[in-house]
C-alpha cells in the first residue's frame, strides 16, 4: 500500500523522525491565516496515496480540530481510502463525565468527531481514568494507545539511576508503577486534593524521602501547580534533589517557571508536544504502531 505522511511546520522534526522510522515519505502542509482567523490549507504538489497519515499533536486543540476536519474531508473527496491520525497528545480526554449539571462530556463528543474523520487514531498516554480503553472514547477498531513509560524509565535510569519515583497524585499511579517496574526503582504516589485549576493540596506517601534523589513522574504537566507543590513537599521532607519527567509537556503560561521556583532541578519530557524540555523521542514507538495499523484493514 502506498502511504505518505502530512505534517505542519511546527511539528516537522518529530513528524519527519516518525516518517523515517516507518519508511514512508513526508510532506509539509502550508497554512495561511486570514485576518478574520479563517484558515487556508494547501497540500504539496503530490499524488495523494492510498493511505494518508496526518501527524498533528492536539495541544491547544481548537484550531487544529478544524484543520483535521478540512484535511480529512478533502482527502476523502480526492479518493483517499484510508486515513490515519497520529496525535501523540490527544485533547479533550479529561472531561469524561458531566461534573456539573449541563456540562458537555467532551471526551465522547471529540472522540466521536475524530472517529467520523479517520479510520485509525494513534496516541500516547491519553488522559483516561473512568474508561479502560481508548476505543470507548474514540469508537474505532484501530484506536491505539501507546505508553511513554518505558522510554521515560530509560531516561530516568540514565540520569538518576538510584531515583525514588513519585507520582504527584493517584491518577499518575499507572505510569509510575509501569516505569518503576521497568527501571527496577522504588516508587510511591502522593495524595492530591484539588480546590481549583491552580489550587491543589499535596500529601506525601509513607516512604523514606530524606537524602533521596526524587523524580516526579506524570503523564501531563499543564499549569505546573501540582508538580510544584509536590516538589516543595519532597524537598521539605529532606530529599537531596527533585527532578520532573513527563510524557506531555504542555507547560501552559508560567508553569515551567512555577516548578523551577519550587526547587525542581531538571525537567525531561517526550516530544509528543514540542518543548525545550524534550529529551525523549517517540518516533520508534509510534512507527511500530503505525506500520501495524497500515498493514491491517
């Protein structure tokens, strides 16, 4: 099957790494924004393949969802038979129930939208907590969830071979457990009480922390407040150092400065979202899944 990958300028490096690892060609999409904020997309001069892969990580997702709609509808009109979305970060997954009367459950709505556009979706560590499988949110046979925990574990062992791994809250336990098992490290999880988007309270697990080099591990770093408070608690308990490893480096606004001010030393993240902290590349992991999806019908 002839396949090709399309990407946008700001994701050229991870997209090209993926295309190279999957042995498919890669082409850039040109994007123009009119003064009224409407988008104009332009494909390169190429024959559209049987299988078209679109690489688009869905941080800051709202315009990107419109891009995906335009691209996928156009591709179908041009006769593309198979469309695959590689979205290393998948947005709108946290709102999985109506927490207050009248709230829309965006996980199900956005997941259904993507399932209408694509034949397969591949993502990394989606924020799923009240469902077990991605296909429950994105109803496709090929709704593929990959984990960054093995790659992050390798990075942590290389940099902090004697680390104590801590998850900043109970939701992070699945990633901390997995990474700790792979790396052969001791681990625990903190207890978090959230009072608002930027107001959290952290309690440490019952572990010996004094004198230890601690690595806080989580799937997403957004406002940075949870990680910052966990770092402060860990240092107050006598830790020798505290570093941070995350899959998705959202780091909205002053988030990175907040965790630095809390005493965090180094920050390591995967390239699912482009950020200065990216040290772990996911191309080989994504490529293995992509090749498998392209081989199936």
